[in-house]
C-alpha cells in the first residue's frame, strides 16, 4: 500500500545476512474516511492496537508533515536542562505533569528512545460512569 509519504508494507525484508523473513503488515488508518467508514476505521484501530500494538495514521486533515518534523527536530535538539522542565513527574518530582510530557533516554533500557507524550488533560469531573 502506498501513502503520500511512501510505501507502508512489504511482505518480505532483506536482513544483513541477505536472508528474508516475514514482516507484520502495518495497519493503516486513513483519516479521510472518518465520515464514510467510521466503524471500519474503529475496527482497524482496535485490531491493530490489540494484536500488533502499532499503526500508521494517514491523511490527517490540515497536518503539515514537514512542519511537524521540523518542530520535532527543534524540540529534541534542545539542551537537556530545557527539556527537563517538561519532564513527567516520575523523572522530575517537582513537575506537575504525571502522565504527559517529555521522557528522556534511560541508560540500560533496551528501547533507547526519548519522546514527548501529549493529550487532553482529563479531570475526574470529566468522567461519567453510568
């Protein structure tokens, strides 16, 4: 399958030893279909997250991919002391953000990733159980 950012799936991949092995196909959520096939997209999302843990979201209205990439490059190139101000509470106890915010690379962890999690803050009053 092709997205505007290039091919998204292949059935085989070459490794360093020039042997091939099967690769999981990455599920694609085409946001241009949110009005026409909302139930179908929901099924793709649920199935992908339950069985693979990852998916690709494409055709997000108004998204400027190049601008987003530039913003990410800018943020992650900041000095550690500036990023620390946005750390989650478990890395910087005086910070108020418990679930959202920056997380650094943790030495000794296999993932070796840093990131920034964001989303709408949910207050206890926002949740209604019926």
